[in-house]
């Protein structure tokens, strides 16, 4: 599979696959990087797509950078990446994982994307932070006073982040979206995903015994099987439209 490394406005990126008019933008989650898109790209290219993946702040080749992995940095970067995408491809779709989905929805709410594939998406950051505050036994008043509080589960609670999340709820999402969600996701409440899917007409697939991070061989087989099915179904629909046009 052809692979081209590049930088887009100083953001490290990879384009997978040979020239095409249609592509998927791959947005990783916390702890991910642009190279993890390879397995997804190996599926997408078989159906005539290219895949563009990037390193978000503090990830991949940017781990030593001075730009923090926070929405007020990530969202403008994704908007910049989308500008690049629209200059090089006619049809743009999105694959996003975990918090990468939240960043993407904030950045692309007004974009005309063809389709979205979300894996374990963060769709309600206020709910997630509220849960983290509860797990850490931190009150809103305490967070306001201390501004930043480290937790024993590896996340840092931030007053600024909390205020940003409350000020930027996902109120609209008009893009056709398919969601893959683990039944045993320990970060996101299943009812939140179900409500989001109902409100915005998303196709929801719940994986029995699945976790937030799809990492075991069985989980990854399910993930890529789900992606493969999405491409296959889309290909059948496109062929039907072609024959109807004829």
C-alpha cells in the first residue's frame, strides 16, 4: 500500500493509497497516532479511497511539542486539515476514535462530509468530565478553586476544560454516522451513546464484552469487520444507483 509522509501546516501526516477523488480523514484518540490508521487504510484503499491520518498535539511525532492536547488547540488544527482535504479531494468522509470524534464534531459540524465512522466516540464531554469528577471525589467548587487537579486514574481535571466543555455541547450533527461501541466501555455510559444515536439518526452497533479501547485480536477483528461491512454496503448501494442511472 502506497504511503506518503508529509506535514500540513507543521502537522505531521500520512496519506495512504494511490490517487483518488475520495478519501477518509482518520482522527485518533488519546494515546494514538497517525500510524495506527494503517489497518483501516488497508481496507479503505480496496474500495478506491485514500486515507489521511495526522498526529494531534502531544501524540506521535509531536510528543515533545509545546502545544497541548486540548480542544482549543485540536479543533482549529482539524479545521486547518479540513481546508487541505477540500483542496485535494472531492468526497470526504471521516473515521474518528474516542475523543477524536468529539474534536471532529466540534470542528466539522458545518462541513458536508459523505459519511462518518465513530469508534467509542466521546459525544458528551460534560457527562464524561462529571463522571471523572465523581470518581476522583472532586466538586465543581474545588475544581474552580484549584484550577487543575491530578487524579489517580491518570487524567488531570481542568477548570478551563470543564468550562469549555459546558460551552461547546454537540447540538447538531447532520452527517450520516455509524457508531461502534463496546458494551463494557468504562468511560462512556451506553445510555449517552444510545440517546446521541437516536437524536442524530446514527446507526449504532454494540459489541458484547467490548471495551472503550478495541485492542485484543477478537475486538480488532470485530472493528475491522464492521468497517469492511460499511465499505461493502456502500459499494453495493453505489452500484445500484449506477444501474438505475443507466
